[in-house]
C-alpha cells in the first residue's frame, strides 16, 4: 500500500492509509484538518530528546513519536483499548520519557528541594 502507515488492532500490526500525506505544511494544521484532537502527551524533545503525543479522531488514535534527531514518526491504533495495550508494551520508553521530563522540570533545584522537605516532614 502506497503512503501506508502502521495500524495496531487486536494485538496485530497491519497497514492503513495515511490520513495526512501532506509535506511542507504546518503539522498542527494538517492534524486538525484530518479530524484529530490532542489526547495526551509526555516528554519534551528539547529537554530529554523524545516526546510522545497521542491524538484521537472518530476513526482511531494516532501515536506520534518525536525524537530530537530524526523525523517524527507516527502509528495508529484502532481503539482506546488498543492504544492502552500498545503504550503498555512501550512502558520502558513511555516511563523513561515521562521521568526525564519530570526531572528536567526540577533543574532549578528549588522545586526538588521543596518536594524532599514535604516528603520527609513528620506530622
């Protein structure tokens, strides 16, 4: 299938037509025109080198993997349960991206210091 993308359904990978197929346009506009809305995101390309963003439409979910170096890649899942199953299989990556983003937000030290104080405070 020309311009095909991967679709995860019931534990199996198949190909599906690329709903975007547009290069050189504003990516956010392309996604919106195709009927996708933001579902959730984790990670930050600039602080930890990888972001994972999920979008949904009436037809399916799109998982966008955005590395610091290299092109953005995306795959689709047929349903919310398929999305959850796929993310569960990707737990090491998803957890690493989430934790790295969290630690990057503590760079100033004060937030981390406040958390340590709160965690060790006796009632």
